[in-house]
């Protein structure tokens, strides 16, 4: 218990608590983490209700599920409550992936990703180059995000991509951009603005390919 209290007292949020960008962005990211969780669940329901994974990139959810759990470890390393809390969303990817496996199936490439991507979790635990590893993994998100963008463009269909889910991710990512600059974490400062742009493009295609 003492270790938990000591960790909490040394987190960037506690150390910088006050009426400032850090605290405001922390509260916002916590709120939007809860909303993201709701968004993930809505996406899960869309898959199961429609019994379809049309226009959804399986690789995106494999990679992001593993990445979120890896962020829990990284959050502990940088003493960030926001990162640890946000990382918990990784567990909500499990029912989504099960639904995609059941109603869409996995290609050989996606099965390969499913066997390789979980290795990022022990890598973050045991390797010493945590900042370098984190920025590599975050840069890696550009690939599955781009694949989601390509999947929608290729099929010219929004499929069962949930607009509420994408919209929440956009708003949440915007606050993560503010948070990244508030704690001056260069890893987050580099990747979150780029992620925001791609998510906006995905939402644009979502509405473009949805029949009026």
C-alpha cells in the first residue's frame, strides 16, 4: 500500500496539480478515456448486431489492443496516471477481435499480426529503451490506421465502422495532444497530432460512404 501511495505522489499529475494545462488536459483525457470505452463497446455491438466486420481493419484492432496494454507499462515508467488509465482500454479490444474473427475471419497476415503484436508487452517490461520503444510502437500505429483508411477507400463502403467511435477518438486524441505538450513528453508530441489527422480522414470517409 505504501508503494502505491508513493507512486501516486510522484506521478506527473500529482506533482503538477493546479489550475493549468496539465491538470485540465488530464481531467479531460480521463473523461474521454471513459467515453472511448463506450465507443469501443458501441463498435463491438455494431459488429455483433450486424454479424459483420465489413470495412473494419482487423489489423487495426490487433495492433491497438496490444498497444493500449503496453501503454499501461509505459505509463508506470513515466509516472502518468492518464496513460495507465487509458491503457486499460486494451482489454475492450478482446470482444471486438472475437467478433471480427467470428463474422469476418482473419487472413494469414492478420493471424501473423495476432501472434507477433502481443510481444510488444513483454518488450516494454524488460527492455531498457522504453522511450525509443514507445515512439516506435506509436509510429507503428500509422500503419494500421492507414490500413483502416485504405480498407474504407478500397471497398467504397463505411461498412460497420461506428461514427460515434471515431468521433470520440478524434476528440480524445485532441486532448491527448494538449496533454503531451503539457507534460513535455516528446514521444506523444510527435505522434498524437499525426494520429489526429488520420482519424479525421477516417471520419470523413465514414460519412462519404454512408448512404443518405
